C-alpha cells in the first residue's frame, strides 16, 4: 500500500529534514504540510492521511490537542516529532505509533516508519475482515453526505482518489481503489481492470475486444475495458 503522510511542523528546517528522510521511502507520499494546530485539524479532515508526523509544540495549541478533537475511529497513525521528552507518556496514551526526539536519527526514523507500516497493515486487514462497506462518505463544496454503495454503477481510479459513477452523477472521494476494493462485497462488485470496479448486476453485456481484452457494457450506458487479467474472475462471478 502507499502511505499518504501529512507533515505538521512549524519549524521550516525541521520540516525540510522530514521531507528529506521520506524521499528514500518509496511507499510514502507526502500529501500535505502545515505549521499550526488549526491547519493540522483541517488538513486531517480534508486529506484523510494514513500517517501524520506531528510536532508537539505548535502555534495555537499543542499536537496532543489535535488528536483529542478527532474521533478515535478517524485518527490516522501518528508519529510524534519533538524536542521534549516529557510529552511521551500522554503521546502513547493517544496510541501514538512512536515518539521521536529532535534532532532525528535516520535509523530511528526508519524504525518508526516500520512500526507505522505494521500498524496500518493491521488496520487494513481488520477492515477487510469486517462487514462489507454499505455507504461512502462524500465531501463536496463544503458539505458532507453518504452515498449507498448499492447505488454505484462503477468505481474509477483517479490517483489517490476514486470517482463514484451513479447514472449521470459523479462524486470523488479520497481513497485508493485497492483499499476500497477490500471493503466491497465481492458478490456484488468485481474489478475489471487496474482502474475500474463494476457492480455485477449493472452489467448489460460483455463483448470481445483485442488481445484477449473485452468490453463491459453497463445498463447505465457506460462502456469500460475488461482486462484479460481480470476476465476469468468476472466470468466466474457472473456464472
């Protein structure tokens, strides 16, 4: 999985240091950076990062208060980065992955990232073992609402986002397609290519195409490519 990281650090030199350390981590992408508690809370809400590298001392409030205002089920994995030892106990009380002291030792930093990977992998497995996803939260133009999964005709990968196609309507949510696929009911949805997942009962027709690929025609009118890699699994699901 790709780990989407948010940097929360008010010291420019320290922020640059974190970026340099992360450049060597192929599975980590920095999706944002901010320097105060208010901006951090907003960024966590809008960007939904997997991991936050969080300074304890921030303008406006401390890093611990950033977590206190977030529901437990929506908290990302957190590695605290600070110059102060005395906040370690409350940090781990907030289920921090690790607590790094400045100046950051590169080897210690890699150890912390390894712990974050394990934490996130456990979360993903737990999510996959749970009940199938029933609805998806969409945030658009200052409002938030739910879309029922059964109403979606097909899902389309768009970088770290997924586009939900419901008839003529389209919504965009920030989640990788692979992570969404793990939460969908496999009896109702199947992946047909690297970029698309379709609702099985929304398929009207399958047509052959070139080099073993095919075309999936949906009742909504959409026409999508069926990769030969996923072809047999789709036919099996429809049998």
